C-alpha cells in the first residue's frame, strides 16, 4: 500500500447539507489523499451522515465550536500526512486538483503554501471572491486578489493561467506543508475566523517561505456559506482581525504611521455605512476598534523576531480603485 502524502481536511460546523452536496466531488478526485472531516461539535446530522454515507472519511471531533482558526489548530494535531489541504465544506473539487500541488511541494522546497484557481460555483466562468487567482495586500493591509478587487470580480478568460508567487492564499482552499504549519504554531486562534489565512501567510513570508498560486489546479467555491457579507459579525471580524494582523506583522518603523492611517480609513468606511443606513455595520467597526485597543499589549507579544519590509503590492488599493478607477488587477 502506497503511503498517501496529502491530507484533505474539511472543517465543518452544522454543514450536513454542504457535506452531502460537495463531499462526493472531493472523494471522487482525491485518490492520492486521505480525506478527513474536522467537526466543530455540530448539533445537526453531520456525524451520522458521514458515518452512514461516507464511511471512508476519517472523522475528527472537536469538543466545541472553535471557529476556523482554532478549529483547524486542534484538528491538525491529529493529522500526520506531510501536506495539508485545508478545504471549505462548500468547495467542489475537479479532476487532477491534487497532483499539481504535490508536484510543486516536492520540486520547490521553499514553497510552503499553495492556492489553486478559485472559481465561482454559482457562475463558473468567473473567479470567486474569497481568493480568485491569489491574494495580495496594500500598504494598509487591505486585501485584494488577482481577479477580484473589492466587489469587482473578473471573468476567467485564462488571463491568470500561470504559476506565480502571491502574498496570501485563500482559506477556502489552502495547501500547506505540515512542517511549516507546525513551525508557525498554526493559525492565530484568537482570530476565530476571517483574515487568519492572510496572517498565517504573512508570518510564513517573515520566515523566508514562499506562497504560490497555480492554475493547474481548479476548484469551485460557493462562498458566504458560513457568514455572508451582510452579516455585521463578518464586518466586525474582518476589521478587528486586520488590525491585529498589522500589529503583529508590520515592520517596526511602520507600525504607528500605518496603523494610524488605517484607523482613519476604517472610520471613513464606518461613515459610509452610516450614510447607507447600515447602522449595524457601522457599530461593528466601532466594536472592532475597541476590541483592538483592548488587545494591543497582548498582541504585541506575538510579534516575531523579524518582519519583512516587502509585504505590500501597491500603496493603496482604496485610492487605486475609488479615485483612479482601476478595476482589474492586470
């Protein structure tokens, strides 16, 4: 029996319907992997569904709902394959999606994290919001992707059919070496969900590792299956976690000026929500800022010994998009 080098781990919380819909595609195209479902103490029929309909899947049962970050941290302590594929429960896999990743890991030893091409399950000719063709951030920590800047999503016309270095890989489908995941002590569990994959990739860069995108592997993602963009909790987590990530990873000489400008920009976003009548989202930003202030001294202790100065792709994606009307990555 050939030892399998890839572990596909799907984190689940009350997602029985998503497992029933998407797990068959993962199993059909993952002969070279062991497939796990890491369950965050679901209260629906997830566990019985897995046992009855998908007996080949290995089940890891966490003792509570620890969110994306800590949920994976706890589950992956029990997974020993050398390469992890962290896959959302709303991902449809395609033929040959694992082989290019295995080839990259085996041939490029400085590559620690890889993202496949992420397309929209509901509109398969278009990239998907969560990761598209690989992620980047601007100087103030605002994320964007090749194929998606803010809410402008590009059609896939093979314009990003390549292999290249990126800054961050989407948590919707992220491949990482077990050794690197453990060296980084996994995700920051305090993030709960959102931006934790960007923080993980940033910390990998700080240690000299590379993050890659390859179009040779393709998956389709539903997106928003857990928290959609209209949920104020998502707004809170995104704004708070982004500030915490900057505090942890910015070069020391840029900490104060960048964070100050970012807080001002967040305030402008809050005012915009106010004028749009989205009072819950405005409150979510205020709440995120007060949480951030409370966590400053605690988070500063998480800073590593080295912070890379080459972290951003463009100075301000906000200025490029809203003032210069740049809508496409290329």
